[in-house]
């Protein structure tokens, strides 16, 4: 048996993590490691026992409950995301690119910024990426999403 906890992340989905021997309650802010990197999430389902063989994959453990520094970092990241969104919008307009910016997401440690966009046609955004990388000094990833996925990418704060 494994103690599993459900954590709501950036996209409002609930992901399962290994609670190990730690105690968590609904609403606790926690730091987790995902395939995309580290994120702060919110406990949405309290720890419960689950059979190991019923899991689709090996679960990542929750790294820890969020500490004050984590919450401050998240606040700074949120401000940076808003600023990066505005800067990217201005640059898209200045370059005449036919794309709609949907969301900007910085990994918790700011090692990468992901810019989500929709577009009806293929977009050459190489110069835009250069502009963003020189301004934010981090890896930039442009991710095209379908129009139907737009609603899932509402800002993280709207899901908490």
C-alpha cells in the first residue's frame, strides 16, 4: 500500500503524489517535483491508502510543505509572469505575428518559461524567442495549444 495525496497544480488538475510518512490536510501548500519541474501546489485530496499495483506509474514524493520563502518565490514568479505576458504581447504585436498569447508560466526555480499560444497557422516565432530569452535570461519554450485547451490554461490563481 502507498499513501497517496491529491495535489492541485497550475492547470487545475489534481495529480497524485506519494505522501510518504508526512501529514497533509486540505489546503496545505506543498512543493512538488513534476515532469516539467518544481511547482507549488495545493492539497486537494487528503492522504489515503492505495494499492501499489493500481497506480499507473511510480509516484513522485511531495518534497515538503511550502515555507515562507516558497510563498514569496511564488509571488515573485506570479508578478514576473504578468510582466512577461505583457512584454510578449507587445513583442507579438510589434513583430506582426498571427498568434494569440494565452498564458505564461515560469517554473518555480525560473529555469524555464513556457509561453502558451493559439494560432490558426504555423508561426515562425524564432525572433520572438530570442527577444524573450534576452529579456528574461532563462530557457524559453513556446507551446501551441488548441482553442479548446485555452480554458484549462487560466492563471493558476484562478484555480486555487
